[in-house]
C-alpha cells in the first residue's frame, strides 16, 4: 500500500511538472510600448498673442468651408453638389520647431439621402501641410495626415494598412502631435492620439517637409469639426504638452492674410484667345497671387478629383474651358454645382478669377 501511495504521488508530481512546462512554453504577451514622449520643459519665452491661431479663412480654405463660433467649429455646405466635395482648411500659424498639439472632435456626421448612384460619404483627415501647398491632404508631397478610416498619408503616399482604428464621432477627441524638437527621440514625426491615448506609433515626416513651417490642416466631407488649438488640452495627455495657441513666438510662423487692393475685393475676367496657353497663364498668375480663387469648370473638375471622386473616363478632355466631368453625379456632370458656387461666392470675402474663355470674350456674358 505504501508503494502504491508513493507511485500516485510521483504521478501527481509528473503531471504538475508537465503543466508548468506547458505554461513556460506559452508565448508571453508583448509588453505595451512605453511612451517615449516626455513632459514639456518649462519655457519662459514670449508666447504668440491670444487668438492668433485661426482656421477656415481665405485663401487657405475651399469655398464650401463655413466657420462658426469664431472658427472653433468648421461646417460645410451640403447641397447642390457640395455634398460630394471635400472641404479643406489650413491654419494661419505654422510650426518650425518644438513640439505642439491640436485637437479635433467630430461633432456632426451627416448621412444624406441622395437618389444618385454615387452616395455622399462622411470622412475627414487631420494633419499638417506647408504654406502654399495643396489644401488637400494626400495631394502632393508636402503634407501628412491621418484619415477617419485609420490610414496615414505622407508625401502623397497612403499606408497600405491601417495605422489606427476608425474615428468615432461625437464622443472621441483626436489629438495630432507634431514633434520638431531636435532633442527628442521622436524628432520629425507626427502622432495621433484618441482621448489622450496614443493610437499609433510616431510617423516620420517626408524629407520634402523637413525644415519648413508646417501648418495644421483638416479635410472633411459631410461632417462638422470642433477644432481646439488651446491653450489647454481637452483630453488629458500621458505627458505635458503645449497646444499650438500656447506656442513660443520663436517656434512658429504666423502667416499674414493677403490684403485686397484698397481693402476691396476684386473679380477678374481674363479676356484671352482659345488655345493660346490661357490656362498655363492662369496657373502662373495664381501662384504669384494666391489670394485669388479660380472659378471655372476646370477648377470644379480638379476639386472633384481631389475629393476622392472617380471619373468614368480615364483620359482628360481636350477642352479646359468646359471639360466633361464624367463623375456619374448629376449635380457635377450637368454643371448644376456651378450655379451653387455662383450663389455663394458673392457672400464670401474673397477675390476671384472667373476663367470662362468663351464667355469672357463676349461683353454681355461678362456682365
């Protein structure tokens, strides 16, 4: 009997040892990466003036951007074809050095009933761009951004897989952190936070953006955004970090809005001959005079493409004056949107170039 008891004890021990070995063989769950961003040090330098940071003003915004509540909320026009176009806006203060944050909350997501085949989408993209570059994140090499589907774009290249979860409207607050602090391990990166929690690893800035002033930029479609530049964060961060509105004056560049001649706004009607490099001239004029917005069929076509709309035809039409849209959207294909633009343009404090070659040649059409 004693021998049987000893054998049973040995069997129990063997089983316990096997269980321990199995537990050791189980792969250990990887530890969550430690936050490498540290607290911002005390900084006694002169700050930018209170209220200096603004967004949604001409010329750094599309025609459908409607700022509200002193620019703290960005809304957009959503009918007459505008519901298919992205709204884009760039702030007037750019970061040249240091580490700064701005926050965005989606306060409205509009699900529109449209009888057409192409249904209006709801999305946004938050990031930074250089002065004078495209307002649309993903268009060109001098911008970066995180979109509401969880992808990252940098230098015109979109990530193949998601870097974060899809945005949650209404409740979640998203913070975009730009690190241009040369003493930081995250130097020349941009990061995304949700409710103060990091949701992706720092993303490197493309070479084309380094050493330049980088301005907060937002794109949104069928949404309204609450923008917070500070001076304090709305969502507690795991480290102390200054908001853009609390930036040291030496770290940023404040873009002065272009002034209209004699404080009046102008509308130009270029009178040109067809097929004589008219639109090439216009491109050069707009580069030298960014305060003017182009009103033309070509501008609407480009706006649609940059808003993510797909054309049924793969080749560009030969006529820039009245190109074929081919988006499969009635308001755009039948030029109904142009009527919406003409109705809203006089209410905006902007300067325009109306580029209609045929109509500008006829005196009655210019009136």
